[in-house]
């Protein structure tokens, strides 16, 4: 009982100490709320755009037989040179269902085609997602050498690996991605505890 009254007496005698304690609790609560907000954000693969193999747009190419004579020659030349570049942009979308803004400082990512890991990296751009179901597109520009991913395969097999990555509407069909976001919480970067596997729809893998 003596300790209780002594504590309250000290707090009233030194109001600045009480103010500092209340400020610390307030900042801690805001930090926790900001972190919880980003954990509640929803992510998905929105679209896959501009798929190219050796600089050739392969959006509507289903196989080697669909290539023109010039395109086939370009693929063959790339194969013989030891570099068949595969390039595309994978657009990721994030939705913020919270009543306060959410900020992503950066995110690490792992990209796969048919469960074969083709690339990893970090997107260092910062994104602010508006409250109340605001959305933002976060583009990933991918550029890899098919010969570095699949060894000892024929030219046709390597080309086919880079085809049919999206359906007619541009939604990824053979591509999967995992991300680990880093968020700013009270000016301090905090990394998400694990990787998220994204689907093509909000609310889970699809």
C-alpha cells in the first residue's frame, strides 16, 4: 500500500515523467497499429506484360513453328551465342483495406516458372497505399538468360519454357512469386516475418 501511494505521489510531483511514459505508450501503440495494418494488406499478381524471348514478342507465339523465318534465325543465333534472354514485366497489386494509409519501403521477391526458380531480387521502391481499399501496382521487370536456368536442353525446349506465361487477358499462368515486404513503422524499417505466396486474385493463392 505504501509503495502504491508513493508511486502516485512521485508521478504527481514529477508530471514530466508521467508525460514521457504516456508518450512512449502512445508511440508504441501507433507502431503496433501501423505494423498490423501492413499485415492486413492483400497482394496478388495482377498481370504479366511484354513477354519477349531474344527480343521477340512471344505474346501470341505457342511454339517454334509459329516463328517467322527471321524470328527463328534470331532465336538460333541467340542460342549459339549462349544467351537467350527472357524479359517480361510482372505487375503485382497491393490493396489496403485499413482505414489508415500503409507504406511499403521495399520487398524481397522470389520468382518461379513451373516451380523452377528463375530469379530473386529486391524492389527498393517505396509505395504508399491509400486507406479504404486503395490499390497500387508494383511492377517487377524480369530479365534472365534461359540458358542459365535450364541446362542441356535443345533450342526448341528452351524457347518453349519462355512461352505461354500468361493467358489472353495477361494473367500469369505458369509464373509464381513470393514476396517479403519491408514497411516503415515510425521511421523504422520492419521486415515481414516470412514470404507471402501470391495468387492471381486477392484473398489467397489462385
